[in-house]
C-alpha cells in the first residue's frame, strides 16, 4: 500500500520555527522516522511539502490514483485551504489529518479545520509522534479494508 504524506506551508522550517509549539525535529527527521515505521508496517510512503496551495493541489491530483491513503499536515492551509480540501475530497481516499501542536487549544482561528470533516481522524498536539500515530492508524484502517 502506498500512502501520500503531504505537508503544507512553513513545515519545511521545522526545527527552526517556534520550537515550543512544533518541536525540535526537522521535517526530514520526521520523514526518516516515518519511513522506518512504514517498513515494519508494510507501507510505501511518498513525501511532499510545499508552501503553495496550488502545488499541493497539483501533487494530490497527479498522485492519488496510485495511492491507498493520505496523511496530511496542511499547516496554515488547515484553516482556509478550500481548493486543497476539494482536491483531497475528490480523491475519495481515506485521509488522516495531523498537527504537531494542539490546534484546539491555540488561537481561535487555528481551531477551525477545513479538512477535519472529510478525514477519518485528526491527530493533534502530540508533536512528531502524531505522524507515527497517523501512519499506524491509516495502515490499520487500510488493512481492515
């Protein structure tokens, strides 16, 4: 099974950006940890990050037919990325949304997710471990059929 792992704006700055909210691991660190876990779970991961919503939409549209599911941290697009949301919904694939920080305990505007209602699950507030939990959850879901 192939899983697309998509990261939105500013996540390329992990490890530098507001470590109190997002932790000290870089995006590459998280990808390595996910890759290691995916081997044990029998999943193939394809990673993508962009600071541009249109590039994320293009990636989804160009790659979803070869995927079994999607893990996405939309970054700031969580709150207003409607074209990204539509592209995700159009895939009809199972989606798990992940956030490093607890978006529900932060500023009011961060509490709204345009992705949440189309996803299987939202994992928020457990740092980089949320990516591993997302992967485990999605693989288990896909194995159950």
